[in-house]
């Protein structure tokens, strides 16, 4: 994007203004905005008595399940990308269930090696995987969600990995979702989806149940990219006048292909749907049990808690170019070689396999008191938590030949045992937390919070139990994270707030097992050595306001400054083979502005939001890099103030929905993103192709028609102007020529891109029947 266009974006920032979707939610609904409604929000992942939104010193954004359904959101990322101005998605894998979500410059990604900075909770359970804090979005069924809250900042109440924010998801119950529904859709890329749900309540109102199942299949828009996702969620609940219990089960069995980045020169010759090498397969399975409960001792005191057990398995199969092939020994057909040493130098391809079995369990409990203190309104919450996980991880490499489609055909010869990995990682975390909100006067509200975390990470290497290259290690991390916030509510329509909070993230087993710069690893397929890493600490300042300009127009704005200390990043040691290691890189900073206007005019509801982010390194560091045009041949120098890669500075989003008739509505989402630096250009000085990815604009449409008697027809189209763009990229090297032929082990610089999806559309039908029953409320 040119300087002129950047100035235009900045000018828009003065006129526009985002942050708090607690208001934005109302804009997407058909009901008009009113100023008398009081939004009560939870301030911890567990159910609590809740606080009025005007007393919460943060721009919490609230999204309901029906809103995601209205826009036919396939995943959480789909909705966030289209509606939350501070969010952008780097679609590195080009798979709808494997997105890299960035909020205010902090990521929640399924990819090992991505600096993780967001925590994700489902019914009070943190579901960041214990191996790398990654988030497997395909294990969260969207049609099971009742609502979700996006909490900005490093709020300590949301535990580990809450550096830039937390996403708290609440699932449906039969009490609030009575009746049945069937839904199916078809369309572009051979996509076929189907779902069923059913909920109900017993005649006496004490027992409720809900169950939903979802199936998603498509061929994918890129070559050789099929995906098959199957999800199940079930919940049974019981309650009386003072006590409520819910037992839920989430299951998934998913097979996904995410073919990743591709050189821009190959896209120009072979088309944007081409791939580099294949397969790039991830298979995830999940069994997740969660028992939650609440008990009201009286109207002012509440006990809540949960106990959970979560087991997931991940298997990956990645077809890659062989990094160790020797130009002189390369054989187009290496199936005749005798052993692993010969295959390593003669074979052009490699099949990298990994398996991980992750088991985690734990509990959290808290007491909430809503009692006056010295005649002032006061809410106090105190709680404890314990989480334990065990991950068994193994990997190996089979050498193979490249076929005509750049797939890898294995030859049955595997790498040597000392290059394989068999690791067990154990993590235990003990937590104590508390928060208190005191109304100093009717206009001023003070919030104080803190959380103590003690985390222990033990790695056991089953191949090399000891020595410099052993993965075995025992590490402990402790910290008290504080927070303070102040709200000023001069009228019922306006709130001003300011806050300071701290959060932390302990290094995970994968990071501690791949932290030796002398023995770099290729994620997720190898690890070596574990020099100690420091835990990441984030400190965030935020100030904002929210209010009503008129009865039908609301406005929110917030500014923030978040700085990470001892930030952990994956340092690429070689641009050709992706080898690298995790290391503390000093300080990084995110400074930004979120603003939004939300309104409705009769049958037209709309939201206009703008977000600005300046994400920079705040420490001078040296990074291994051979292909950056400013490299000294081995590395680049990254100076304080250099922009972080993969984070567009400007985002502008518009959502509009118009009811043409009482039964027929049409909506649109317009998304604008400015340019961003590619990975590999962390010093912002590379002058070659792909050093910077251009900005882009995407327009999506959706519509629905209610026939009555529970029948609804819906349709959705994305990228209707068929814009060609890239959502992310990296400066690297490739063994392949522009026409896709293998260059015999000779590598060259390449601009690797994550191409954006082309124009596509889907149509579907939904039938709802067996409506709600009237039961007496127990609360």
C-alpha cells in the first residue's frame, strides 16, 4: 500500500471508531438499540454473579450464537474475521478449520512455532493444547456455542497465555435451546455440510438436555486439499432452586489437508490453486468431558466450579523436499539405495510423520460475594485451580521420491534412530486468584485483581535420556500477575474506563525441547536440547469509552499499549529447510486504537469499525537469515522499532444488514486490510519480491428467507469481486522452478505466499420444529 493510501487510512481512522462488540452485537440483531438494557458480563471463565458492563474496565466484546448462525460462520475465525475490527486471519494453511487468528497483534494458531498470545476457554476450561499452547479450532463445534466473549488485554483472571486477550466460549443447553433443527448446505469446492440439534426440558423443569452433531466435507479450492470434519456435542443438566449441574461431552474426528505456502512464481505460472509439495495432512480426534456446577447459598453468595478430562490425538503427515539431498548424489528414483545414509543424500523427498497423544485434567472453583462493604456496592471473587497434562510425542522421517504432482512416494527407508524423537512432556499448574469491584460512589468503580501461577514442566527423552542433546529437563515458573481498573459512569449511557494488567505464559514442552541454537529443529518433526527459557510477561495499559450518541447510534473507542518481556519466538536458522529454535527475543510492543460506530435505521442495521496496530520489536536482536537482501550472508540485524511481520497496521470493517421484507434480509461484510511485512523481513529492510504484502479489500454477501413453519433458505457468497490477494507470506527458498519442476537440489530465493480464497458461494436450508415448552423457572 502506498504512502498516500496509508494517509487515507489514517484519515478514515479519525472519522471512524471500534472495540466493544457488546454494542456491536445489538447492531447485527433485528431489534433496535435501546439505552435501558443492562448487560451483565462474567469477569472470570467460570459462571459468577456477573457485573454490569459499565463497571467492567475493559472493552469486552460479546457475540451470540444466533449471530454466527445468521452469517453462516463455518468457524469462530470466520465470524471474528468478518466482524471484529482488531482481528485479522493469516490463512497460512488455506483450510477453514486451521486459521491463524490475530487479535491486537497476538495470535491463537494451530501451528507450532507461532508465538501464542491468546487463551481460549470452553465452559471454563482452557483448551490451548498443552504441547505448544496451540489452539485446534476444528475441535470447537460452532453450532454448540450459545455465546462468546472476547476479553482484551493481559487479564490475569484468565490464566496462562493471556498476553493479548482471552476468548471465553459458553455452550448451549436444552433449557435455552428447546426443540429440534436440521440444516444442510452445498456449494463451491464440493462443500457439503449437515447438522442436527435437539434440546428439551423435563416436565417438572429440573432436567434439560441438548445434543448436536455436525459434518463438513469439501474438496478445497486448492489442489489435493480435501477436508472431512465431524463434530459432536451433548449436554445434560439438572437444577433446583439453589443448585445447577451440567455434564457435557465434546467429540471430534477430523481429517484436514492444509497445503500451506506456495512460491509466487509458481502461482503466476500454474495458478493460485497450485500447491508446493504434498500431502500436508493433520488428523485430530477429541474426547472432552466437563462437569460444571453452581450453588447459590443466598442471593449474594455463589459457589461455582468445574472438573474436566480432555484427551486428544494429533497425527500429521507432511510431504516435504528433503533438506539434506546432495546435488551430486541426487537420484530421480532413489528406491534402489541401500540404507538411510544413502537415501538421505539421494532422495529428493521426505515424509515427516508425527504423533501426539495429549491428556489433560483438572478443576477450578470460586466463591462470589455480592455484598456491600462500608455501605458501598462491592463484588468479591476468590478461587483456586489445578491443571495437569501429559503429552506423548514421537516423530520420524521416511525418505521418498517426488512424483509428477509434487507428492512424495515413500521408499520404506527411515532416518536413523538418533534423528527421531520420543518425548513425554508433563505440565502441572497451580493457581490462586481473586478480584474485587468496589463502587467508590455511584459514578466511580474500582477493580483490583491478581492471580498467582506456579507451573512445572518436565520433559523425558526416551531416546537420549541425558547429555547435551537430550530433551530431558525439569523447569519451574512462578509469578503473581496484578491488575487494576477504574470506571467513571457519569450517565447511564456513557462509561469511561482505564486499566493496567499483567499476564504471563510459561514455556511449553515443545519450546523447551527445541531451544538449542546449536541443534535446531524442524517443527513439528524434530527437537533437540532444552536450554532454559524465561516465561513471557505482558503488561498492558488501556483507556476507553463507550456510549450512545442517539437512541439508535452508539460509539466505542479504546487505546492500548501492551509490551511483552522475554517474548518467545521461533527463530529460523535456515531459510531452505525451515530449521530453527525457540528463544527469548527481549521486548515486543503493541500500541493501538480500536473504534466503532453501531446503529440502526428502521430496517437497516450496521456497524463500521476501524483498528490501528503498531507492533514493533523493542530490543535489538540478530536473526539467522540468508535470503533477506540486507543479510550479511548469515543473519540480519533487527533494530528497536522494527515492525513485527504478519500484522497489518490498519483494518477497516463494515457490516450492514437490511430487511427487504419481514421475511427476507440481505447482509454484507466489507473488509479492508493495509499491507504487512512478510516473515523473513523482520528488519523491514528487504528490497526483494515479497518483502511486503499488499493490502486488500474483500466483499462478502449473505441472505436468508423465512418461509414460515420453521423453514428457512439461506445463501452466502465470499470475495464476490474475485480479488486476488495474500493474507500472509514468508521470504524463503525453493527447490522448484516456476513450472513446478524440481531443480535437482538447487535452491533459490522465493516469495512464499498464503493465497486468499477466490469467489465462492453456498446455498442451504434449515428446518426448526418442536418449539419450546413452558416450564417454571427454578431461579
